[in-house]
């Protein structure tokens, strides 16, 4: 099977976290959908909470820790991204935005992205359209049509109306992601030194 890389960004603050739960469900469905199209997905989870201090150092001192560099490089080399944030003050969390700000400006160009969010009430569901979608569109990502929001009532029952609706949205978003990824070759991050002449060429005067 051909292999593709899937990066999951989860910006939940708690442990356990409903944000991480939604991110994991989206990732699992995406992996299954890709497998159904003959693709094996290698999944990397970036728990933004664990990078909070590294992001602060990056923000105020322009210092990039090895852990943060690994996370940023994973996104830069991803064939697809699942990005999920909790809602704070009617938008994505500051921690989530700080991570996005640390990305190279071309890291997500053309990359298929499923956006998701969690909050304490369904009234915040439009955050996906007025905050998350414009953010990733600004980064020139390919934001997929179905965005997934989850409030507490969506987790309330195994087979209730809300639970079924969430499962349907998750499956639809994962299918859209798999369809786009399956229709393109594997992505390779750009190496700024790939066109540089070799040391041997320099010595030979070529």
C-alpha cells in the first residue's frame, strides 16, 4: 500500500480532553477511509498543550526547541491535517493560534485540512466558519467542505440523535479528506538547499 502522512493538531487543555477525543475520532475515520482507497496513513499527533512553554519561548525569544521543531516539520511534511481547537471567547484558543503562527508561511499551501472545534454549547458552532476556515484559507490550505463541531450533548449517547449526527459529520469529513488525498501524489516538504551545488562540484569549479 502507498503511504501518506496525516498530522493531527489537538489544542485541548484538559486531560482527558473532548478536543483530543474529537481529533482522535476524525483521525481514526480518516485512516479507515484512506485504507479503503488503498492508502496506508502514518499518523502523527501534535498535542499543542505539551508545547506551551516552547511556543512562549519561540514567541518572545525566537527560540525553537527540538520538540517544537519536530512538530512544525511534521506539519510541513504532512499530506493532510486534522486541526481541532476548543472555543475560547468565541474563537480558536490563543494556544492554538500561537502554534499556527509558528508555522512557516508556506507549510500548509495546498494541504487538505479538516477543521474541528469543541465548546460547552452549540451556540459556538459558527466558530468553524467565521474563525477556523478563514485562518486556514489565509495559509492557502485546502479547507474541506465539512467542518466538525462537538458540544457536550454530542457525546451524550451511544446512538442518540446528537451522537448519530456527530458520527455522520465525522465520517463525511473523513471521506472528503481521503478522496482528496487519494487523488494526488505523496507530498514532500520543500528543502531550501535541494538545488544547491554539491561540495564536489564546487571544488571542481562546476
